């Protein structure tokens, strides 16, 4: 009888482990934890430390947006959680929450002078791309570039979006424009070489 009982115990144990894999951490649906705040941008850390010297240092940078800045930080944290999530369904839910939070902050809460609007649209494009919404990602990243043409990260992410759908010619135009604004960006220089190699290889194959 020991054999069947042992087999049954092993089966039950494996079932429990499998079910536990679907259980999300308690904080996965709540606001940023103290540990998560440490990995957020410095201005978010300051916003969650009201009354501190860091908060006093950052507040003038954001002016009237300081009051609502933590809502932007919550959206950033959803995006950060999504990058760490291994379960696809949970990951997509977190990305959707990040996208909704970023859109709401941009349209309803941030002032016209919010100093990080270009970054917000970069993060929005990043989240949309991760969710597979390449069109939405491209629109958000182009908006980011429009707001801050010398921000190489937006060009780089837009290049990734175009390459993901095989639009290498469009990616080449973006990287060329990006290098005009950011001629010393090693990231864009590397991407330009890669794209030119892909286009040249395709021409050779043809």
C-alpha cells in the first residue's frame, strides 16, 4: 500500500504546486510596495516620501503636477510589474492597467506644462508594444518624439516597433532622423548598422 499512497501524495503535491503558480502576490493588485518604490524613478520615490528633503527638492520641478504625480507613478509601477510577470494573462492585465493609467493621467490629470509628458508617451508606447498593439505604440512614440526630438529612447523604441512588423525601410527613416537630433547616440548608431544590414541582405537575397 505504501507505493500507491506515495504516488497519490506526489500527485497531490504536484497539483498544489501547479495551482500555486497561478496565485498572484498579494501586492500585485495594489499600490506600489515599499520595495517597489525603491525601483521607481527618483521623482516617484520623492513623491512617496512627502516631508523629506528629496520631496522638497523635486516639488518645484513639477509645480502643480506634484499633487497628482503619484498617479503617474502608479502607472509606471504597473508597467514595471508587467516586465517581471511570467504568466501571460497576468502580464497583459498589468500592461492594460499601465496603459489606462498613463492615458488617464495624460488626458485628465497632467497640466499642459507637465515636464515629463514626452516620457509618459514613451512609456505608453513601450507598454502598447509589449501588449502587441504596434499601431498604438507607434502613435505614442511619435508623440514622444514630437514633444522631445532629442530623446533617443523614443526613436529606439519606435525602431523596434517597425522592425517587429518587418517595416525595415520605415525603421531606417526613423533612425536617420534620430541620429540627426542625437548624433552621438551609440544605441541609434548600432540600430542603424543592423537595419542597413537587414535591408542589404534582403536586396541580395532578392
